């Protein structure tokens, strides 16, 4: 009985994978999800009650938090050995590696040894960490791409970056036809609760909203300083912050406490109806991340009718032709302030493509695209 083997280092840490796997299960796809873990506490995270018989998740606590973060080849060989001890490969028709390097390296080695076809997905850490800093592994990275049947890109901007990447020019003709853009979906709640009309901005008090973690790459502190400067220049702007955690958490809270008249920290918000109310009260969604695979909160915000502040060549950039907001070119206070002013002054010029957002980010529709890919690979490759 053949099925798809998903290799995902980060399955336990992100609901994105769980949402996709659940929708694939609804389509009666037989699946095994293999996730190697650094922390035992994550065993059971994002578990699914499968409808499809014999589908399962295999959590394997085999990784070292320190050594396996640094020694890439050691890590993938360890994962390979563990997978070989757990599965009968005669039952696997295709591997889906959910990252280029960490998961794709294993899928490539399995392909070499057992001739199992595989597809890979390219994400933020692949381009902004592995490809950027592991220069000595770039040849191996090229082999992963060359031997993949399909290469899924979560955002349009990542396709452009892959095609322009100097170290990949030698295989560009080989991989060009394999590249496919399939974005992530959003929770069904946001699809079902779409705001189909735009609000008018209240120029007397402009409300900006940030939703997410307070990690260094999110540049929340730069956003806060830009908000401060706009207020000093007689523009009445208030920043609402939802979320938290991450290395910059205390730094962000310190700035909030020093500027309580123009900033409010609301903490973690798990309830979607409560979160929807924050979107509803806001005028602009602001997340000036340095790096972003896609950034589903951008989609959530746009489905609630908000124009967005986002980043050039990251995440959602390039996916929509409409003027959905303003993108920052450089991560500094001056640039963020400039683009926030543009959002305020040109508020009625932004166009939120609600119908296409629903079409592109509905997990049930995305799952059907993946099933088509899996079946196409299975038909074209005979083992």
C-alpha cells in the first residue's frame, strides 16, 4: 500500500504543516509524517486524529540542540539512519521534504539509495540561513534541487531569488520548469469571517496593529521608534501590539512602558474572535520583518480589509499585483516612518483582492494542488 512520506523537522513547531496534513487527510491521502525532534516535550504536538487508515505521525527525539544545529551533514545522516530503521520503503511512493536543506537533504539521500522520488518546499531559513551561510554545502544544495521532481516556493519573491542566485546559475535550466508557487493557507475561521468592505480611516487617530512574536527579525522595536517619531511630528498614531515572546520581548515591553499614551501591549490572544476585533478596530497592519517565508498574518489582516506594511522581496511581496500596501526596502526607522506616512496619506488607493485571497489561501484548495503533484510524480516515475 503506497503513500506519501512527509519529512518535516519543524512539524511540531508550526500549525502550517498540521493544517496541510489535515486537509490532505480529508482527501483520503495515505500519509506518514516523520518529524525528528530536539526536545522530548514536543512529542505529540500538532497531533491529528486521522480519518485515513494507516496514516500516522512519527515523532522521533533524536536531535541534539547544539551539535545538530551546527553540524549539518551529521544531522541529516542521523535522520537518514533513523528513518531507515522505522519504515518499509516499498510502501512509500513519494517523499515530500518540507524544507530544502534540513528535510531535502534526507530526501535526496533516500532517493540516491532507494530511488524514491521527492519534492521539496523552500522556506525562509533555506535562503536566509543555509544557502547564505553554509557556503561549503552549496554543491550539496544544488544536488538536492537537481534531483527533486518539483520545487515548491511559498512566495513569488522566493522564485525570483532562486532564479537570480549566483550559485544556482549552473543548474538554472534544470530547475526552471520544476518551480511552482503554492502559498500557505490561513485558518478556515478567517476565510469564513472575511470583511468584504473597506473602512474609512480616521485621520484624527490612526490605529496601527502588529500581531506576532517579538523576535529580532520582526523589527518591532524599529516600528515602535517610527511610531514615536510620527507622533512627535504631530501625526496621531497609536500602535497596538498582540503576541509576544522571543528575544526582543523585554526590549519591546520597555518601549511600550515608556510610551503608554501611544502604544498598548495586549499580550497573547488565542481566541480568534477576540483577534478579529483587534483587526476590525485597526486601520493599518504593520509587520516590517527582515525575513518572512510568507507571513500568514498579512493574509489575515487583508481578509479583514486592512492595507499592510510589509518587506520587499520577502513573504507576500510579488504575489499580488494590486496595491495591497507599502513595502519597505531597508529595515530602518526612517524607511518605516516614510511608508507609514504613505499608507495614511494614500489610504483609499489600496486595493484588497478579497476573492483571490480566499481562492489562494484556502487550505482545502491548496491540498488538492498537492495531491495533483503527488499523483503526477507517481505517474512519471517508475521504480
